C-alpha cells in the first residue's frame, strides 16, 4: 500500500489499550467524502496490506492513518511517524 502513513507508536499503543479494555469510546475518522463519528468499542487492532487498521464492535474497519481521534486523543498529522525516504 503506497498511500499509507504510519501512525506514531504511542497512538498505536493507545488503540491497543482500548482494544484490550473493551470499553466504549468515541472514534472519529476521515472517510472519502466526510468525517465520521461512532461510539463503540475497539474490537481489534490489526495489520493488513501494509497498513494498520482497527475493527469496531459493529464490524466497521478503519485504517489507522484516517483516524482523527479516539476517546478524545487527537491523531492529527503532527502525531504521525515520519515516512522513511
């Protein structure tokens, strides 16, 4: 996958923390045409096709670099891990 921008390790850890806890959180992410907000649990954090993803409790899958915030913690561009040249 060439257009994926890896997220910072601390943000990945934040996702894992919520997946292990199983608590309900607010997840905000950018879709192709709009921003989405869903309150659900992070059921899984996984890798597929060279990108990190989360699966919400209802089965919705969100690519990690499209996440805006989880449980109030921002995943903005300043938080991203620089891509190797």
